[in-house]
């Protein structure tokens, strides 16, 4: 399986990618999660990414593309395939990825475009909780953990991402409409986009499965 998940922040890309990894074995690769790990480790890349992420802006293309090429260029990714979540987020990133795939002889199976309205996305992000340790995602109302503040999967501490605060959410949505939505148009020219309305977790997952013929 070699697919991309695109869509606005909070639409459920991370949740669906994690399910696909669990149930189909391809690797869930999230650019945001890689940046957060680098931030936690206080690496040079992490420090650079932090300033952009906290404002809801995109990390520059050059840095992001280099990081993702390194992540994708491993025997494990070649063997198991991937579900890319949050990358590419600009047309320049999509072009760079295509070029890289061309060099490696890789073809994408599909681009899944998850759709939800702005108000719904804001509602979902405002209640989102993320595990500090493993990155698992919960929601205060829709998908609460069994023990408040504790990750069901690994026992890690749950926290509200700094960029999940109201004013940053609006900026991330603005960036999505302006810069990331054109990525869907880019892949539409290749005829590989499947648009899916992302409502509830399991029904969205069923639609993704059907779209991929799984
Ligand atoms: P996410 O976890 O996908 O919501 O990403 C969180 C933040 O990481 C974004 O708001 C950006 O600041 C940064 N980021 C993640 N992926 C990318 C990307 N492909 N290009 C640029 N910045 C990114």
C-alpha cells in the first residue's frame, strides 16, 4: 500500500492512518509527528520547526522535503509501503515527491482526500488530546481515553498541542485553504484522487477501504 492522506487539520488523517497501519501493515508516516519528535529531542531541525509550528505556519519546503526523503528512503518503507499523513502540503512538495518517486521507481496507489467543513474541524481540534509518548489521538467528547489524561495504548500523558488552541487553529485552516488545497488539484490531474466525506471514525474507515479496494 502506497497512499497519501490529505485534508484540513483535524479531519482525521492521523486517526485513519493509524487504523490503516494497524489493520494493513503499511507504515504510518506523519510529517507533523516527525517534527514533534525532533522538537522534543531539541535537535536543530526541531528548534527550527518549532517556531513555525507554534504559529500554525508551514515549515519551509526545502527542510520538509529533505526530512521526508530521508524518512522514506529505508528498506522497511520499501518492504511495507506507507500511508503519508500531512505530507505533501504544498504543490512544490508534491512535485518534489513525484520526482523522488520517479527516481526510485515508486508509484502511488491513491490519494485519499478527506473532507469536512471548517466549523466541524475547529470543533474537533479544540477538543483534541495527543499522547506525548506515542502520538495517539483522542477527543475530550467523541473519543475520550479510558482514564482521563492517560493514553490507552501506552500509558503516556495526554496533552493539548500548542497549535490546537483556537487562534492557531484558524491560522492553520487559512494556510490549508490557500496552500494545501491546491495539492488535491495537482493529484486530480493524475486521476488518482478519491474524495471522502470524513464524518465518524469507523464509517470513514469503511469508505477508505472501499475506495482502495481492500
Ligand atoms: P500536523 O501534525 O500534520 O497537523 O502538523 C503540525 C505542524 O507541523 C503543521 O502545522 C506545520 O507547522 C508542520 N508541518 C507538518 N507537515 C508539514 C509539511 N508537509 N510541510 C510544512 N510544514 C509541516
